[in-house]
């Protein structure tokens, strides 16, 4: 389907998606790095511009990499977090947040660690891959430290205020399990939602990528928003080709129209 705004097939797909959402009592919105792309935060796997196209994830996003060279890995995350901290939610984030005010229950399940859904006003967000806004000591005994808890430290990486070990971000690295409570909540929601709206994920990293399959197998209507066809498009009922910041405001306006809101 073309992403030309005047393509009748595109409008038909948009209306189909809007009708399904308008009728739904429980919606899960599953997002990946593409949802934050228009906020200026790079994705991971896009050719040339993706983070993993330019850097080696195995040298940066694993517990072994951090133990081998804590200052190097810390500087990488400090750079990424600086980019994300300067970023603002984009129209796609705000459209998702607005959905909460139109429908009985909307929960965001995100793979992103930037916190932009919350800053846009989404109040129910499950962070499957952790967050850049919380830190723990390297063996996990002390958790929940914020940036302010080590702002006075010059050493990089900073030290745990409780035990003096290095701090690390509470993000999920390759080879690590997802936070059990977050994964369980996401799986339960996916098995009971009526519609799953997928935005901006390549759908290649498991177990997160299995979330839409759970929804599909439970009979939910699955909608995919992405400029490109991705690994999940094949299992979707509706594919809305385009950038989230452009498609989502249109989609939510169509939902509002269906609701007469
Ligand atoms: N709007 C919506 N989607 C977009 C946009 C946009 N403006 N721009 C790009 N995309 C799509 C791309 O086409 C791609 O399908 O976003 C997707 C980004 O895919 P990835 O870079 O693989 O990001 P993601 O799916 O979130 O990766 C999953 O992998 O490295 C780990 O922990 C990391 O959470 C991440 C996980």
C-alpha cells in the first residue's frame, strides 16, 4: 500500500484500523525505536543511520562489554542518554497518549528506554527493555538510583552510593533476561487485548518480538505502523505504511470521528 496521502486504499486501511480501535475496550500499543525516530533518537537497524550499523552492539550492550571496559561502555550510554534527554516527544507519542482519553483502556508496551511515552502523557507504560532513567550497582544489590544520586561524582562510571561498586543503567543488555514483572504484564495484556497497535519496530529481537504474536493468536486485531514492511507486517490485519509521527495523528483523528468525540 502506498503511503501517498490521497491513495484510496490507504484511507480504507486507515478507516479499518480506526473502526477496530474505536470499538475496542482494551488496546495494547507495542512500540520500538521507530516511534522515537522523529524525536531525533536513532533507531538500531536501519542501514547507515541505525546505531548497530555504525557500532558493534556486542562491544557496547552486554554485561561482558561493561565488565571488560566500564568507562568505554559508560561513555557510550552517556552519549545516547544525552541525545534522548534532549529529545522531545513527537506527534506520534502525543497521539498514542491521546488514545487513553478516547478509549476505556490503553496500555503502552515499549522496547524503548527514553521515557518519551511518559513525557507525552501516556500513564500506563510497560518498559520491556528497562529505562535510561534508573541505575543499579553492577551486581544488582542496590537499585533505583536516578541521575541526581551521582551528579556530584566525577568518576566515570559513577559508584553506587550504597556499596561503592560501579553503577550501570537499568537497561536490558544482550544476553540478559527481560524484567520478569514487565514481561509477564506485557504477555497478559497481549493475550487479552482486542487491538494491538504496533509502531516502529523491526520485530527481530525476542522475547519482545513475540508480543504481537500472542495478541494475534488470542484473536486481537493487529495494526502495524511503519515506513517499511517489517518482520511483523505479515501477521497484521492492517498495515499503515508511513512514519508514526504522520500516521498516528491521522489515525487518532479517525478514531475520534468514529466515536463522535
Ligand atoms: N515511524 C515509525 N517507524 C519507523 C520510523 C518512523 N518515523 N522510522 C523508522 N521506523 C521503523 C524502521 O522501519 C524499523 O522497522 O522502526 C523500526 C526500528 O527497528 P529497530 O531499529 O530494529 O528498533 P527496535 O525494533 O526497537 O529494536 C528492538 O533491539 O537493539 C535492541 O534493545 C534494542 O529495544 C531495541 C530492540
